[in-house]
C-alpha cells in the first residue's frame, strides 16, 4: 500500500485570499495539508489589508479560525531561523 505524502504548506497572503474566495484547488490543498504555517509577515499583511477592504472582517475571522486548528502554526522569526 503506498504511503501518503505528508504535505506542509507555508501560506502566503495571495493563497490565503484565494482560500477565502473559495478557490477549489487552494481549499483542497489547505484541507489536505498535514501542517499549515503562516509567517508573521503574512499575518501582518492580512490584518493591514483587511482594514482597507469591505470583506476584511471576514478574512480576519477566517484567519483566526485557521490558526485555531491544531495543524496550524504562526511562523515567527524565531521559528524561521530554524529552517
């Protein structure tokens, strides 16, 4: 039986926006990933960007829900230095 490939995804702000928009390929990739990592700079981009668009509150809510999942982590500069 073939072993399932464990996928880890480092999210950028463009893919996060695609996820919020329901892009099927992105949604599938996020749902199947073993680990979702959100760099600190992407968190800042999303929060700052959310202030300037009408659906910004929705994006911030989705980001919060995504980060609450046990397979998600915020990627701070301390973590980045380990990679």
